[in-house]
C-alpha cells in the first residue's frame, strides 16, 4: 500500500500563489522560480545541485503563525498541491527537498519563545527557533534544553523534532523524543490538533507525540512544541583518553559502560578522523594518539567522576587527561566543526547505529570493505549510544566524471548498512530516512511494518499531499 501523489500541472502553482496572496495579503508568498532555488535542496542534496544554470525552485510560503499555516495547507489541499514542510534546511537525508510544482511551508519566521516556566521545567516554543537560541534564552533561568545535534547553532527545533535529532548529549539525556512533551500540529486537511501533555506524566490515549516526532513532515506540520527543560549542571569537565590504535580505543569504550560514571557525552574518533581534523583545522590530535575518546562529565561530584573514569580507562591502555576549560571548549568545537569534506574524492556520509557493545565490530569491518570495494572508510561516533557517522570516500582519477560516482561507492555504503543490521543496528540513528535512505530502510523494516506505516500515513493524509515520497 502506498500513498497517492496527485499529478499537478505547473499552472496550478500559479493559481495557488495568486489566490493565497489575494486572501492573505499579510502572508509572505514567493512564486516558484530562480529566487527560490535554495528551497529545492537541504544540506544533504545541495552538494549534488547542478552547476551553471540553476533549476527553478518551488513556491514558498513563510507564515508567522499557526493560522497562516492552516490557511496555506487548506488552499494547497483544495488545489491538490503537495506541501513540503521545512525548517532551517540543515537536514542530511533529503527530507526537505521540493520541486517547482510543490509548495514549501517554511517555518523560519515562526521563531518565538512563547513561554518559559521554571517551576514546571518546560518551555513552549515555535518550530523555527534555532536550538542554540533556545538555550541562550534559558540560561538566565538556570535551565537548558538537552538535545544538541552537531548543527545546534543553525538547526531549528521543528527540524530537530521532524528527524528526532540526536547529538552529543544523547549518552545521558536521550534524543529529541525524550524532551518533547506536547505538540501543536497542522494536519493535511488544515486542521490544528494538540497531542501530548504539559505535565511530565500523561498516558491518556495512544502516544501520538512520539508518532509525530521523527515523522519527517509526512504526517503534519509542527507549529508549536512544549519541551522539557533540565537544570544547568553545577559543573562540567572534559576528559580525553588517547589510545595507540583504533581497535584499542574502540575496545576501551567498554570501560566507561562498566564504570559507575555516566558521562553526558562520549565521542569516539578513529585514526583517519583525527588526521582529517588536524589537516583541516591545524590541530595536533594525531600526535597524542591514534584514537580518541572525548568525554564530557557534568553534575555534582565531578572530581570523583573524573577519577573513577580515569582509572577505568587507564586500565584499558588509555592515556587520560582532565582538560582545562579552554582546551575542552576547543576540543568540542573540533568535534562539531573540525572535519573537512574530501577534496578530489567522491564521498558518502552515513548515519548508522548499533548496540554500543557492537561498536568495535563495526570498526573491525572497515578494512575488509575497503579492500573489497576500493574505498576508504573512517567514522566518528556518538559512542555513548552506538551511533556512527562513517565517511566513505573514493579517489576521482584523471578522466573520471566527478558528477558520476562509481557504483562501488554506493555498494560499499550498502554493505556497511548490512553490517550494522547484522549487529542488531539500524540504518539511521538520527538523520532520518528522507529520500536518500529509503532503499536502506527497506532492508531493515519488514513488509508488514512498512504496510502499517503507510496505513498511518493514509489515515492522517489520505491524498498523500504532505511531503510525498519521503521517509516511508
């Protein structure tokens, strides 16, 4: 069973733009064309955009409130136009891509903090709010919003919700789902519904909040979110453990799990990832070792935590350092932004996850895959929850067409996905499926489960007008 996509002649988009402007003159509406080209792509697909003559973009609507979102969706539905919800466009799976015969509803102007309630430890926010901006607003209250994807300074809360974004602090605080209490959502028929609860506890009815979190815009458009907050820890400390090889470092991760310490973040870097960061950022990490476990501790008793962790990692062969505050800030900045994209190479970035005990086996699989497919593989991992971000590269030789990557690159990526699945893992830990990972998702999900997902989609969007062709 698949959702139905409506065939729409291009002139209908013009009708939509004209009628929406006439009915709602205060609503900003951009006609499809060269001025909206950037809305064709997200961060994953922009690198594949054609050079030279730009393809025309979709119609774009920039609402400032839920009522304008409703009006937009109702008119689009009446004309049979498909609607693509979009946040900041930082997604890495093609989930926000759109064509010139579609309508993009961008929430970038819906960026208000509606309420902060320190006693309830919640905030009510609009979807266009940037993740980092929310935490800047919360700091005077001694609170913070825990989810922190690597793109936290440019990604929006709505986009984080749509992909159930993860990030560095997942080791202790969980992914976005664990911090979302309630959502206001505009459905495909333009109706506005509220799911979830403001209270921490609430089990009335089915858990539709979790259903919308991670749904990638195919079930509805989030227009407001009630998010859970936490006290800013009384202390934070960065600890590093360097090892003599990738294998030794990956094996050393078990020492953290078996210790009494629960870090806020645990990041693992293999040898080529350290070399990449040094080359791109001018750092000297590789000189300290061939693999790195980068750890953030937080909370009370932080010196005791650091001592217990150092003992556990040292026993596994790690060279452990409690970093200064300034060095810690620098190291986390290198983790978020220190790597460079390959030059003169084709590449594919992945987002697999496995039970964290299986991380060493994924790294062990790299050499055989490299030899089999003629590629190079490296990976940085959110090691606290088993989420790897492998980078698969292959040299572009003289005479090769850079726009035509060889089949071996995609074949290697697919085989690495199969390795993850065989270890009890998943094809995407935090980036979502979008358009790019649908074939891989089919390897993970049974036919019956895929049928059930399409049935849920059809019940909320019977004409398949919300973000068609994405996620499922």
